[in-house]
């Protein structure tokens, strides 16, 4: 079984959050793998930029989560973060995106539901 560490960003702009849509139509948050020795916040900045071309600011407190699938276990951290500008571009990993309300985000991220329950 592979074990990894990932970071995700609840990237907000005003009252909306960026929801990425993968090639299978599933919702996702920007983020990805933490490289060996990399600081979590630096990994988040890098991953958000790689996937969206956006920079971030006001990175909040870490919110842990985990995901277990056949052959892989990922321990992850999600951070609230604010868009700080950049030229938006969508990575080839994703098929689309939406800026949605926090309420609309619930139920669209099946791997992160335990974390999203805290967003009441």
C-alpha cells in the first residue's frame, strides 16, 4: 500500500470557493502531493499555482483529513486560503471549474465530507 501526504485549498474569492471538476466529472479542490521535506503551506502555494495559475494569501489553520482507497492511503491537510491574483488557467488534470458557495460545495467532494461537515 502506498502512503502519501497531500494538501488541498478551500480557495475563496469573496463568498465563493473554487471547485475544480476532474475529467470524470467529480468535484475536487486545488492541491496535490507534498514533496519530501516541503512545508505544507509551500506545497499548497505550488499546487494551487500549478493547477490554476493563481497565487494565494491568508492561509488559515490546517484541517486534517484522510482518504483510504485500494492500494493507497493519503493523510492530508486542507487550508482555507484567499485568492491573491494571477492569470487563471486550468491544468490539463481538470475538465472544468466553478466558483460556488460553501453551501453548494457540500456533497460535491465525496472524499472530503468529514471535513466539510465542520463548515456549518
